[in-house]
């Protein structure tokens, strides 16, 4: 991944994570959804540029990472609507935080440690 895309990906990921941790998804609706869209686009760029020389097992983990990332994005969309009861939003938030942590862990492993 080029440096610009890497830094953009990191900044957007930290912004989405901060919105989840601070429980500000509803208040920051437009920037959070825009960040989620840009994360998908930069992740797709990363996937397309690294497919050729992938380490063993890479495709399976990237598939899992993609499904977890889609879960986080779906929870962001649901939380930003603001029509659910607080108990359900708390459960969605917790699930999105767990999925977000796993997405970051898989991404860090394959970008730094996998050969």
C-alpha cells in the first residue's frame, strides 16, 4: 500500500473506532458514513494491489476480514439511524467494537508480519 493510502486508511479507521468508543455515531452521522465508504474503497485498492504475491492463507483471512468489516459498516448504518432502543444500540456497539478490533488485528498481521 502506498504511504498516502496507508495513512488515509489509518486515519479513517481511527476515526471510526473513536466514534464507536465515544458512542458518537449518531452525532457524527455523515462523517462516520463517509469514513466507512472511504475505508471500503481504500481496502479494495489494497486488495487489488496485493493479490498477486499473497502469502499462504492470505485469501481466507482477508475474506474473514471483509465479512467482519461489512458487519462493522452495517452496525454503523443501523446506529446512525437512531431509531433503535438504547439496549439494542449498546449491543450493536459492542459487536462492532469486537469486529473492528479483529479487522485491525488481521490487517496488522498481514501488513507487518506475514511473509
